């Protein structure tokens, strides 16, 4: 079939298998170009099919020569209907890993469930023995709690007061005001259950109980802080409460892993175009301005550049992992530079529909958004008949 992007709001309803393959190949080539990393050799990535999770799996495999197991929840293709992009990303990753002689297997299912946890534990036992790095990179808006059976939904709301500020429709470039009503306690509690650290702790407890963690094993979850302009709707809103819980969980996991010398960390990453971030009002305008400035300064990074730098300069740098005053790894250091943030604050006040093309990098935002779904790669002929029925080899 001829596959074209079909948009609905901040979601693309189609994905291109060849484009997703090209995206994965580009990321692999980048990691290989930076040289080998003396790091983990047996890696579990929970949430491995897109964004930072996929970039972590690629960096583990092609930077560290690691065997990887990836867990994700993606939609397979049907005749005449494309899979979700993460499915095609994972198919391409496994194919490239196998070519390179690297172990790679995947599990498609609800990572919050006891069944998928057990399936993963059984696979590790059968094939790898013990894991030395666990990446936790889930970005789901809902969670069925495995103990209570209650379905929890996260919300994106400020806490305490109504929030009004600028945002942009990145499809049209229209800058407008957005108003979001404040959360109630139930909103906050549900968001913490979905996006906080409880499930991460459950995974680590299950791995520890089955003796599947190597001595000095490390686990990592990802977070974001961001600038003052996004604080009310992000870091000081419902998602921020969940991130606070996630960051606190790192310390309790580290305590639980003391007997094997294990450590849990949260890495605070840079703002990037993802399906999740595109849904957050204010963030697309902020990212558009951020990209413009960071590209001009020569310090712009995508997911793969961030993860390669995280592994090579933070996790496996032959010295102690540098942490901030709250015990977090900071790989958002270039984004949060004072000079970068001062420029954004100025441009934020000035930005309008008429001048955003000049002040921001809206084209870069759109390009990255299309790339998420396998579109917009110059190496791919999108007018060619394409087989949508691509399978993940290990599934």
C-alpha cells in the first residue's frame, strides 16, 4: 500500500515501516560513530519502542555490545492498516541487532501487568541469567493496577490555580492562549499511580526476588524538569507530582538493592518532540524556541544523542556518576544553561503567529514529529508500494 501521514490533532494515525527502519538505522549509525562504551552487557528496557527507551536500547546494543530484552505495548499491523511506529521500530531494531550478532528479543504487552512481568522474568531466566542494567521508560496515559484491577488515568493539569499562557498548534503555526483548569486530589492521585515510581519498584522487586539482577546492577528511570514558563502545567502540576514520586522511588529502590550493591537513578533529560510532549499545551511552543537557540549554539540533541552522552559521559565514565543536589543525573544541562533560558524567556514574550517562523524552529518541530511515525526521511521513497505487514522477529 502507499502509506501517507494521516493526522488527528497531536497524533498521526499511520506509520511507515521503511521510514521507521531508516530512523532506527540512523540512530544505530550515530551510536557506532561515537565509538564503543565499556558498559552494561545484559540490558532490560521497559518501554523500549520509541523515544528515550528505544534510544537506550540502541545505545546499549550498538554502543556497549549488550544483549537486550525490550518490553513495549504496540499495535501490530493488519492488512491495509499500519502498525504503530513502535512496532516497526522494534522490528527494525531486532533485524539490525541480529545482523550484528547481538541477542535481541522483545515482549509486546502491558508492562504494568503481572503476566508481562512474569513472561519477562521467564525469558531472562531462560536466555540471559542476570541483568546488569534495567531502563524504565514507560510513557502510558493509563494504568490498570495489577493488584486492585482499577484503571487509573493520568491528567495534565496545574495544581491550585487555573493556568493560562501561550501555546502553538504546530500543524498550522497559530499561536494562541490556552487555559487549563486546576486538578482535584483524585486527578493528582491517579496521575501519580500511572506515572510515578510504583510500577518501577514492582519490576525491580520482581527481578530481585527471582535473583535475576547481577552484582552492582543499575536501574534508571527518566524524568524532566524544564523551565519556569512550563512549571505550572508541568513540574508543579499533576505530572510534576508523579515525577517527584518517581524520583523518591529511586532512593527506596537503591535501599532495597543494597545487598547486591545495586543503584537506582533518575536521569533528567532534555525537552524533545515525542508523542507525549506534543500533547502538552505550552510545550510545543517552548520546544520550537529551544530548538532554534540550541541549533544556533551547536548544542542541539535528539533522543539518541542524549542517550549516547548519558551512557558515555555519565553512567560509564570511569568515575563516580555526577549527581545534582537531589541525587539526580542531569543530561538536560545544555538546555538549562542560563544563557539559553534567558534567550527563550525573551523570545517567549515576543512570539506571535506572524513571527514564530522567524523566532522559532517550527519546521524542525514538524520534521521531528513526522520522523516519529517514519515520515519525512529523504532516503525513503514514499510513493512506492510498501508492505505494511512487518513482524517483530522474536514475537
